[in-house]
C-alpha cells in the first residue's frame, strides 16, 4: 500500500521512517522515496492496519495519508 508522507527534509528522515515502520509488527517491508514524499509498505492486514501505520508516521512528526 502506498502512503503520502510530508515533512521529510533529508535522507535521515526517510531512513528513519523506513526503519520505524519497517520494524512494526506485521510489516514486511517499507520503502520511502524522499523526492516523491511516498512510502510503499508491504504488510500483513491480519496483524496491522493502514491506520496504525499512519499513526506511527505521525508520531514521528510527519503528515501521512493513504494514496489512491
């Protein structure tokens, strides 16, 4: 699932989102594109939800929403 992530200003920001979201229970992978302000997250819907992923990104201080 793709998410729009606003507020990242450097590669450290995007790496932090990748590491934090990627470490969540049920998340298999998280790839962040800093230039496009997107995160592609592969997750198990039986373990986590898009809302939980958005909340985790927001806790880091960024804006996040589902795309599409």
